[in-house]
């Protein structure tokens, strides 16, 4: 399993814990982490779409620009895979990943900058991506 260097940012604790769990479970499940996005790539995406990515999500992208944690438990898209103006979801939401593979998504609000867990129409708001990672670790 390829593991990118863990950045020294606001997600260092959660990323370290996820990697430790990944290593413990890698004989039973698949884990895929990609090379990190660069600050320049993030800036270009934000300028291209005139959307600001929440800081905590940027911190994840600076670790892995796309991932598959525990065989689809959580998939995060790369910057090029972010979905803007998704059918049946508010235009305010950018979809950045999926959870469990049954129609649950992770996204963020363009206006409020909140991290969102979209579960079949129900939306839970979080201040930071850290909270999503903590929930995923509980499910691992």
C-alpha cells in the first residue's frame, strides 16, 4: 500500500490514525491513497471554478488527491473528479466523495464552507473534514 507523506497540518492526527488502521486492516481490505495535490493545483481549481475549498478539505488533498479507504467505505475524489451542480442536489453543494457506496456522499457548501455528509437527501453539517474522518475511523 502506497502511503503519501503525512503533512504537518490540521489533519495530521486523523491522517496518522487512518494510516495506522489501514496498515492493520490491509490484509482484509483494499486501501488506496494517491499522490497529494499541490497548493498550486488547489489554487488553480479554486480560480477556475470561483469556489473556495474549505481549509480542512484542502489539508486532506495535500495528503492524498483521491483515496479509497477500506474498499469503498469512503472514496474521496481527486480535484478533477469533484462534481459541481450534481443532479438532484443543491447547486450550493460540491460533491467530493462517497461513503459506503449506497448513495451517500461527502461534499461541501460553496456558500457556508461547511463539510457535508449527504445521506439519501438528509444533510449533516460539520465544521471540518476532521469530523468525517473520525466517523470513518469508527466504522473501520
